[in-house]
């Protein structure tokens, strides 16, 4: 009987140690996703981020969140203020507090309204390498992505590829995925991407469900199966925010601890349909806490 009890205790202790090790082995990461809708086109009421007074309110929304929550990475899309010159304020020049660094796609096509910015906490993460490029849209415009390969400063063995992106709509016939794979391989220094921890943050349009993102040609073959947040109703003001396009996806068994829309009572932030300042497609921001292995 004593031997049975001792063995039982040993099994419990081993399980406890194993569970504790797994908990410690996971890395908690906080991210913000926000399509800020910089757009000078009159059909989109001149956009949101393009207007200084509205851009400052969007900045304050982000600032309040990073002041009150753990945030490692921030993804912005359509972060331009002048679509002719491609002028833009990088987010790290607007935020206070941590040592933020922003990487972005700095080369713009004429009248291009899209830019993907990836801002990270350089006190916590070291950038190993970065790259920016474009998905190809069927109408000859582009949708950008900006990616960084990082390691945790406190544990250099913890590495993660973070991609701020704006996917084309699923109706686009060719996205230039082969180029994406080549860029990732160069960035991480390996053609075998199955063990790379990947976090995708962005406006994913119809690819914003697990079925759709895992059925994208080549994606599952590249990185394995993705899990995705279950946030809904972030897009867009002209549709009364019924679409779940703004999402975060993680592969390799990564998991989500929490996800939420960053709420605001300011009507100029999440501009209601029909308001005088409405951009035709303004989005809501989201905050997600996740773990990677």
C-alpha cells in the first residue's frame, strides 16, 4: 500500500513538473491590430488616418491601450497620409513610453493608399531581420506586408516571425504567394518553415476564418495549420461593422488567452454610418493576448 502511495505521489509530481515546464516554456505576447484607413480618395471621404485631428484620436486610442496592457507588437495598415508622395508618420514617432521601433514598406506606387507598419517593443525583442513586399491585386494595385524575425531578449532561443499584412480579397486570382515564401525563407535563413513560429496580424478580408486561411494555396504547406481569433464586427463603418476581417493568426500550436475590440466612446474613432466625418470603410482596433511555444 505504501509503495502504491509513493508511486502515485511520484506520478503526480512528474505531471506537475511537466505541466509547469510547458507553462514556463510558453511565451506570452500582446498585439494590437488596426487598419487606420489612410486614404485621400473622395469616394472614401478622405480617409481617417489622413486627417490630423482624427489621426491623433487614433493614436491616443493606441496609446491608452499600450499604457494599460502588455503590448509587444502593433500592426497598422493603410498608414499613409499623402497618397501622392507616400508620406507617413511612423507609429514609433507618435507613441510615448517603451522604446518602440517601427518597420514599414517605404516604397509606394503612385496614388498608393496602403502601407503596412509593424511596431515592436525593442526593450523586450531583438530584430534579427526584416523585409517588406506586396501581395498582387487583380486590379494592378497592391496590398502590402511587412515582416520581422525576432528573438526574445531574455531568451534568444525564443524566435518568432511577425507579419503585419493586408490580404487581398479572396476573389483575387494570384497573390504572389511564391514570392512570399521566398522572402520568408530568406528572412529566417531556412527553406524548412514548418518549425517557424508565425504570428500574422492584419486586415485579412475573407481569409479571416480558420478554414479560409488554412485553405490559402501554400500557406498550410509552408507553416502548418493556423489558429485564428474569433473577434467579429471590426469592418466597416459603411456596413455597420459586421465583418470579422481584422484578425490575428498563430501556428505551431500557439494559443489565444484573450481577444477583444478596443472600445472607444468617441464617435470620431469608430465613425458611425452616415456621420459627416465618416470614412466609407473605417475599422475598429483589436487587442489580442496569445502564447507561442
